[in-house]
C-alpha cells in the first residue's frame, strides 16, 4: 500500500531551495539564506562525490543525528541512508542503491537513518545527479526532510487497517486480500489452499456474565493458542467478534486437515484463566479447500461458512468439511424448525425408554427417557437432528419441560426401585428457573427426587463457572441425581469431575463401540474412566453396547451399568409396564458375538469404473475399509475397480467377495471420518486435472466424476452385466 505523504508549503520552499543549492556557486547571500533554511529546520542538504560517498551534510542534519560528522562524511551514501523495511504500511519504492547505480533522480525517496543513540529516523530525500560541462558525473546534490513523526503515524494507521488491534492477528481486510491474491497465484501454479472458519461456541456467555474486558482477554488467549497450533503452516486472522480464520496454503489432504481441526478444537476447549477466574468455551470449525470447493475467494469463503454452520448445528465443538449437499442444509433446517413447532403444538413428540442394566445380574436399574418424533411425511426424525434445531430458539425449553413432566409421571408407574433419567439441554440447564421447573415436575407427579436423574453434557460448563456451580448446588438441594452424559467427547476436562457434582458418568459410545478391536486404546480409556469414577464415588455406565464381546469387555473393566442394543433398544411405556407386569425387571443380552467394523447403511447410486466402462451401482453400505455394492452381475473376485463416490472422490478397490449380483469391495487406502459420522476420501480428483482434460475449471459438483466421454465412447464390450437399478426413496 502506498502512503499518501502530502506535499505542503514547506516542501515547495524546500524544492526551490534545493534547486538553488544545486546551482549555487557559493554566493554569500545565497549561503546565508540556505543557512537560515537549515537553521529553521525547513530543509537539510547533502551531496556525494563521483564515487557515491557522502561529501556534505548540513550542520543541522548532523546535529539532529547527534553526530560530529566524522563518522558519516566520506562513507558510501547507501551506508548512511538505509532502505526502509518492507513491512505492512510501508510505501513500495525502488531501492536507493538501484537508483544511485542508475544515476536516476531521487524523487521523494524515503530512507531510514540511524542516529547516534541507535534509534531510527525517517527522511525523505530529493536529489539529482550533477554533471559537469563535459557530461561527466560529479556526484549527487540533494535535500532532505525529517518526516519521522508523520511516517511512524501513517505506517501505524496503515498497519491498523491490516491488523486486528485486540489480538495483533491479520484482520478481515488483510485476510480477504491475502486469500484473493493467493487463489489467483495458485490457479496459475495449480496449488491448493485450505480455508478454516472458526466460531467460538458460547463466547457470548463469557462476555455477558464476566464482562467485556474478560471477553477481550479471552479472545487474546484464543489467538495465542491458535497461533501456537498453526505455527508457520498458515496464517491466522480474526474476522471480528468471536470469528477467526486460518489460511493454509498447499493443503488438500482432508485427513491432515481433520487432525489439525481436531487439535484446534481440543486446545480452544481447555479452560482459561481470566483475572483469577476460570472460564470455558469451545469452538466449531468449517473447512473448505480450493480449488475443489471453490475457485474464487468469495466462493471458497461461502463454502467454509456453510461447513462452519453445519459443524455448529451438529453439536458444536466439532469440525465439518464442506460438501455440496450443505448448500441446501440451511433451508432444510428452517423447514424442520417450522414442522417441529407444529409437532410440539400437536403433542406429536413421544418418549421412549431404554433400560440401563446391571451386567452382573441383567436387572434393570434405570430407564433413560429419549424423545421420539414421527413425522407423517419424513418418517422418524432423530432427536440428534431435531434437538439442535430446537436449541436455536426457546422451543427447547418447552420440549424439555414437557419431557421432564411426562417422564416423572411415567416413572411413578414403575417399581419404586427403578429410576428415570431425563436428558437436559445446556440451554435449558443454565436458564434461570430451571430448578423451579424440576421441583414443579416432581411435585406434580409425586415422584421422589432420588428417583429422578438428570443427564447433562459437558457443554453446560461454559462461561462463568461459578454461576454454573451455583446451579448444581441448587439442584443437589432438591435431592435429584446428576449424570454426566457422553463423557469423553468434545470439551473433556477432568476438572468438572472433581467438584463432586455428579453421581454417574456415562462413557460415550464412541469409546465403547469397537473397543474390542485389536490395538485399540479404548479398553484402556474405559478402564481409566471407571477407576477414576470409583475413586470419586461415582457410578459408571457404558453406552452403546451392541455386541457380546463389547459387553464382556465393559463388564470386565468394571462398568456398573450397561445401556445398549445388546439389552434393549428404547421401548414404549406400554412395553415397560408389560415387562414389569410379567414380574420381571430382567433384560437378557442378545446381539452379534463380535463387533463389526462400523458400516453406514446407505442406498445411494454411485459409479463404478472398470477398464474403460462406467457403470451405475447401488452402494448398500460403506465402512472405512470397504463397501458393498449391487447392480452388476458376474464380477469375479479379485477384479480391480474404481468406486466413484461423487464430489470427486474416487476409491481404488478390489472385489473381495461376490455373489451373483452383489460385491464386497476392499479399498486400497482406507477412508477417513468426516467429523459428522460419515466417511470420505483423503484426496479428491483435482479440478486442475479435470481442466487439463478440457472440463472448465470450477469447484467440484455434487455428481459423479464427469466421465460422460467414457460412458458414451463404448470402446469395448462391457465386461459386466448392468442390472436395472432402483434406489429406495428416490
Ligand atoms: P444420549 O443421551 O447419549 O442417548 C443415547 C443415544 O444412543 C440414544 O439415541 C439411544 O437410542 C442411542 N443408543 C443407545 N444404545 C445404543 C446402541 O447400542 N447402539 C446405537 N447405535 N445407539 C444406541 P437417540 O434416542 O437417537 O438420542 C440421541 C440424543 O438426543 C441423545 O443422546 C440426547 O443427547 C438427545 N436427546 C434425546 N432425548 C432428549 C431430550 O428429551 N432432551 C434433550 N435435551 N436431548 C435429548
Ligand atoms: Mg442421555
Ligand atoms: Mg449419551
């Protein structure tokens, strides 16, 4: 950026003086005038000899620099006057050395001069080469003005418009400039660049409860943590408010990016010390990669924003990669919100109950109440989907309180040794008046408080922790029990446990599922959590146990209770009552003997490339290491194929097993988790290579790899029989 140093009256005087100085032959009146010009500080003069050494410098200039002159006179000019550093806000100009060598005129050249005290002053030089009658170069004659005060001020202003004042990070303007410049340059050199958008979860609470200075301090600490993770792999900036951005050149490996995002989430979620008080926040991260998700800066920014929105929707404290399906996710959420409101008004939300069983006796000790919503059009909608939508407004309060009242009433019909656990959203929990709602539900139903358990996730530990502590104390006084749900996900900090708020810890499903697989550290984590809980006098529950081997493991590691499909899926109140009517509180385990690698059941049309043919197939399920497809007949085991999952995701695979019309594929390189329960490839086909094949450079679309040419070419007879496909629900 060029600085606008204004010409003023002093300068035109100065230019005139310089003119005269260069022409002066020593006339006394002139030297008197020049002496006065110097004296008044209007201008200073300098000259060099033909070799470029400083031969003259005004007395005033020497005085300003605190120099007697000896150490400066006779020195090369480029040693006395230094080029200014090329930092933010500094004007761009050719170097002094370059100009002197070319013997060109010096026009407002800004230089840095070190004074005798070692501090830097800034001068603006004008000067011109002096030639004798024969045209020989005799040296430079010029003038100088000290512009130190003005220069420092103007560079600071320029810097401020590039730098976020609070954190010292790049600001929105600089980040936008950088991103645009980088994408333009990278397009030419065919490089990739990732953009991460961060938004702090529940920062507002800290600001509201602890005050703005505390909020500012927190943002500074966040900036420091971010920089220490990103280091010189990329540029961290603050867009404003609680939004940050990270620009990562030459990054398109979604595995590495996911790990980095995960480290950022973990680090930001550790507690902060602010003026002697502790505060906790979280962060969500959205990731988009150029040129795959966007070729232009605004396109890429929008993509990263959408991914961020989706990460926040999921549950906060996570990251999400952009996919083109996210484009219409926002409008879907809005629609879901409207339908949910109607459902609540019509009383369409029901509760189901899942038993928590003592694995030593198979006796049920407690039921967890889980919301169920059956929508006429959309079918069953999972609470994992609609609870976050309800949390966007106060609907969650209505839903939560209705569930609480219903659960208390239902539990009263059970044997009086059996407890009921109710999930509580953080938003509901930290709202003033929650304790009253609990007390009212207990009073209305007549359920003894010790039979009610509230399941809370770590996300309640936000903002000012002293306020949160007070809520816990109030609830404990009522006599209800408290359970920490989904322990080990998101904001894990053992700090919460020390305060003795909880009667129970529920070990998250992600540790339990697949815990028996070889080389897994999950069994060690489970054992550690159980030991810790025992030491602190808490009960433990292993969530999501599906297979017999998982049951054996969590039993052996000492989990007090087990909840999972192995004992029962969530059932209706009628089913619960029928079970007790038969006189039995016993649930027998039944399930597969061993855990199977996580498979996502999907019925999606995808592509399969074999030799020069492109087939349509249906993806039946997908795991990290393989997939099952149908739609082709007669594919022998061992055939090498490429599965096209769309969005530029090609997976080199081999047919590992086959029936007449279905094949099990094994992937050459495993897929990676996409951060929201699905799988994706580490790398995608680059729009740059597609551009080389004649497809216009653009972000990847939702569809299959554009291979229409292959499809139509029909160079050889297809090896396999394409069956007619019908995808359920499409
Ligand atoms: P959660 O509290 O962790 O509940 C456990 C979830 O795991 C339930 O999912 C349950 O059906 C599922 N689950 C239990 N055992 C297994 C298993 O062996 N395998 C598998 N794959 N899943 C198992 P659900 O009912 O879909 O609920 C999801 C989440 O929605 C709950 O997680 C809870 O956070 C939230 N939620 C449900 N009801 C309420 C509610 O009334 N209020 C609030 N605030 N949140 C609720
Ligand atoms: Mg729960
Ligand atoms: Mg849970």
